[in-house]
C-alpha cells in the first residue's frame, strides 16, 4: 500500500511547478520524508532533491438546515511538497 494518496492539481500548485519545479501531493499522515521520496522515485522515475511536509488539522464546519443546526469537522490531512532536480518533470495527465 502506497503512501501517496493523490497529487495536488490547482492553479497555485501549477504556478509553483512552472517556477520552481515543485509538485504537491496529499500523503498518508504516518508517511515519513524518506518513505515519500522512495515512492515518488519508484512510481514516477525521477530524482527527488528535497521534500517539505505540512500537517493540516481538520476545520470545524457548521450549517443551518430545515432540520436544525448541524455541526461537523473536515478531515485532517498531510501534504508533501516535492522538489525535483533540474530538467526533470512529472506528467500527471499522461494516464488519462
């Protein structure tokens, strides 16, 4: 079972990829940087230069409906920002 859940494909992340060669992934919370690095190198066949990780806590959400007031919480998740060596890239759209 892999540590990478899905890539982050947003306008902000695409700008970061074009400028700095950085890619974003949502990963499992228990994944370490070395495990993430090994999986990315194996899965995409690239050389990883650096990895930065961030853990995001879930946010409280509430809404008012006809049935009453509903409170909830979004899921917590972990992001990994991967910097590749110069001249390398990952193509997320080739499998579509």
